C-alpha cells in the first residue's frame, strides 16, 4: 500500500482555510485510483477521498487531476452519475502534487471477480450491463456546449485526427513487431465513418470505472476516473466498454463466465444486446459500429504498448506492465477481427 508521505497537520490547516472544515482528520492510503494516488480522509463522521497526481508525473499535462475536477464539476447538474466534490488544489507544495477531494462513495468495484453477494444472486446480474449502458446514455446526453468541458476540448475534426495521432504515438516507443497494427491503421483510414455526433466522452469507459451499489439489484452509484474525458465521438466510449465486457471467449474480460467469481453465463448479456440497448435509448445509427470496435481495440493496444515497452527496456519492473504484453496481443487480435 502507498504511504501518506505528506504532512497531515499542515494539510489540515490548509483544508480549514479553504473549506472552513476544522477538527482532527485521519488519512489512510486507498487501493485503486489507476495511475493516480488515492487516500481516504475522515473528519468527524464524514469520509472523503483525496485523488492526488503521481509525485513523478511525466509532464505538466499528465494525470491532470485539477482538469478532472473541472470536468466532474461541469457534469454535476444531477443528470450524470458523478461523485460529490469538495475542493481542488494545483499547488504541489500542499501535499506534494496537485489533488482534489470528493465525498467517499460506499460501493463495489468489479475487477477480477464479482462481489460475493452478486455471485450468489445470478438472476440480478443482468442489471450490471443494463446499468453500464444507462449511465453511458446519461453521460452522452449531457449538454456540453458552453461548459468548462467545451473549453478544454478540441471537437473539430475529432474522428479524422484519431488514427494519425495514435500511430504517431506508437512510433515514439515502438520496439517490437505488432502483427496487424499497420494494416489495421490503413483499414481504419480507408473505412472511417463520416463524422457523427459529438458528446462528452468519458475516455476510459469500462465496468471497473463505475462504483456499484452494495445492495441488490446492482446499481451504478457513480462513475469515476474522468482523467481522459473530452468532447468526441460517443461510439468510441461504447466500443471501449465492450472490450472488457464479460464474455467467455474474451481472455481480457472482467469477471467473465467460466472464471472463478465470474458472471453466470445464463445472465451475462451478449455485447450485441447491450449495444442494441444503447441504440434504442439514443436513436444513434450504429451501422458503422464495427469500425469503432476495431479502432477502440487498436488504440488501447497502442496505449498499453507504451507501458510494455518500458518493461522491455528495463525502465519499469511493474508486473502489470509485463502483463500488458499479453493484453496488447489480445487487443490487436480483436482489432483485426473487426477490421475486415
């Protein structure tokens, strides 16, 4: 577990100055948070979460938690499932790096397996996918024009920029042969749909970036990790979500049927059913959805290859980065399956 590694007394004084909240505080490291660091903040009978940028961020724009705070703040009109915010800080002298504070949500994060009470009630598991789609529909319906999100985004020619952008990203760390990566890029360029709708895009929309209820049936209480949120093509979010959806034949799926603690195959909805639910609720044309499926897998393969390249070069000994090599290969196989 991470250590607190900042002066709690000094931080308590800052918190009181910024929010008027006084009294003793208790701070503990918290698992999760992806690339950022997380801590619980207890004060009186209230519990909050501190989300701090890594102490060794690779650039001024990497892990921009203050930007993430502004995104969530813009979405906090009650129509989107987002956490309640308290305050943000871009002064890295306070606790070592920029951070923001949000109210703690008592919920379930689904990663390798389902919570025990979900697994014990298989008939309730259909709600998992329905909630993923419904929360995404709500996000994509948000009116982003005139908000802080619009000011932080570049929606013009969004789809047209994507393939070149990520192909160039790969070239900055390309060290091994990735079968199909160039062929898929050419197919994506040749078959790119006409620019479709624009909406708020979560940017990393998947089942483990949602907090589900402790009670049954499962309900999404809040979405998390808005680090990559922008304005773009909403169908990329939908395709991204399907990459990790529990399928028995998907080797990188989360809580897939047939795995210990996985979903019950009788109640695990097929991706096609969830995509259809999204289409019915939004009225969007999904005739070109195959392109988005290929693109999402191809892009994520390139993103994760950056971490695997660090492992191969000895710049990282993170076991997750080593595992990403397998994940990248699976993603490229998925991209090739759709790029035809």
